[in-house]
């Protein structure tokens, strides 16, 4: 067949998404929504928001389309099982649908599209989603294994930001992700990916929940545990994971910081577990006119440090968004006086000046990265960027924790095992080694003597 138009139609009907194919191919669309037959299909444009299309399906056409979408996702739908909450289409896009009139007036579906090339921290810096200063502070928190939670409204870029921040995790760390739908894309060599599964049987047998996967992840000796979103009992299990010393990232749907803690408490996260949470990031979007058009801009609205006074949660704003300046404002004194700064300085053996130096070093790196990527966008892609970040870690001088500080830190956490080398400061791959595999320093006698003394 030589007719290109005919070939296109054959391809989209056999391998593609039928009449939805043009929408699925458009990289500027984030959502495709059809709530009812005989009404226009809606799309969510990444710049202009929700818009109507000229696609309208009859009831019969919509029934056929949702059955086709379910089959493309490897699932089945029927009047007995008339809904699918979460399935994955070819390309990694998320699908939710209802079938016929069993639980809704007509069939309907929502497709949450994911970019072919994932968001990276470089792309977010260029798009002004976050500033180099705020990203560098979050980088220090993540590198120090202090847990961070990202919250905001639906479609505000929470998961995209977490995916970008994950690529700042040290390249030699063991990273575990727990997801209801496979969304994350990272370049780490040591990546354990766990994805939940819905039950396919009448009795609900065979379901694997996020909470059960998180409990499994805790047995995998992971350095970081990342959940794409906490909604139910997995919130409590994730909080327990970070309380045990794992680094952690997750998102939660909430419109304000107060609602975050209200939701976490409703989900069973106690005030004692909240003490393990150190950073909160508020993502949002707002509409403004640019070039005569109404556009939607995504921004980090605020970055908070979390302090607890008994059962009360105290939020200390470290970075706050200014609409007039289109940037995040901050003060170095506020950074140095927060609880997270004290923990990082204690754990790493830093003075105030050294902490600010490390933060400025990462800020300068991210600022230069942003400027270079603005001229050469190819450097913002995941594979290339991961090499750049890995090289940055190689150039960081080895942290030297004074032996007395190592002993004091380990005592303060009630540890009876050696986890860091007092000579070179590296984290040991296995606790209680008799020598450091990195510098050869003998460990057990010296450090235990300090701990006992």
C-alpha cells in the first residue's frame, strides 16, 4: 500500500488508539477526558488548561472505545466488572474507565498521559518551576536522608517534581520505589521498583497493595523509599520507614499545609512518626496573561521546615514564592536556624559556614546547569543529566566526620553499631565491620570504646 493516508488509518486502528490517536500523539496534552456519551471529549493542555475538542462519541461508539482501551491495557471490562480504577496503556499512560450504565449514565474514561521523556531537575529549573536555591536545599535534605513530602492540588506537578528530585539521590544509593502505576523514571543503577496490583478475581484474591509492598521494601536494605502518592494505610507504613532511618520522598493531595497533617493523622500517622518528616514542598499553578493569552504556570509555592512542639506541628517557611518577582524568596539565617540544618550539621560534622558552603556549591552547580541547558536542551534529558550529576558527586571532597562527633551522633540515636567510618566519613555498606573498605581504617575497637565511654 502506497497511500500514506490509508497507511496512517490502518496503523492507528490496528496498533494505535483509533480516533484518539492524534490526541495521544500530542506532547502538549496531559489529560484526555470523556465523562459522558454525546458530549465533547475534553483535554488538559499543559499551558492553556482544560479545552473542548470536536470529538463526540455516541453511546455505542463509547462502549466500543472503552473496551478497546481496556484490552490495550491488558485488562477486561464487562457489566459484571464495570470499572477499572488504574491500568497502564502502551507508553505508560494511566487509564481509568467505567463501562455502560451499571455505575454511571454511560461509559466514560480518563487518560493521564505521561511524557515520553521524564521531567528532570534541569527542565524544572529552565521552566522556573523551582529555583536553584530551593532545589539545592532539597538536595541537601535528600542527600542527608531527611524525608521530604510534596503536596498540592491535582495537576500541580507533585509527582513530576519528586521524579526530578530523585535523580539528585547519590548514584551509589539503593533506591526503592513503590507505585500504584509505574510512573517514575530514574537512571540509578541500584533501583528496586515495586508496583501494586489490583485483584482480578471475584473474591478480590491476588491484590497487592501499596502498604504490603512498602512492608516488603523495608526488608530489602534500601537507602531510600519513595512512594508516588500516599492515600490510605501506606501513609503510616511510609512514615515508619523514614522513622527507621530510610531516606524518603512521597506526594499527597492537599490544598494547604494544615490539610496535609490533618490527612496524615486521619491515615494513622502519629505525632511521634511525624518527627521523622523534615521538609514539605507546596506545588501549585496559577493563571496569568502572557503574550495576550491566558496561560497556566506551575510553580513551587513554598518550602517548609517541620518542627514539632509536643503534639503540635510548627511549619517554618524557608522559601516563599513571590508572584511579582516570579521567584522563591529566602534568607540564609532562616536556613541555618531550622531543625533540619541542625540535624545535617550534627550528622555530617559541619559548622554553620560549612553547611552554607555546601548549599552554595549545589546552588552554583544548578544555576550553571540551568544556563547551559537553556542553550542546549539535550543536556536536560535523563541519561545525559545523570552522568553530569554523577560527575558532581565524584568531585565532592570526602566528608571527614571527627571520631568524637561520630560517636556522639550514634549515641544520640541509641545505636549500638558502627555505621560510619570515623576516619573517612563514608557510610559503611554493612554495620559493625571491623575495618573500613574505603580507607582501610580499623573500626570496631576504637568506635565502640568511644560509644561505651
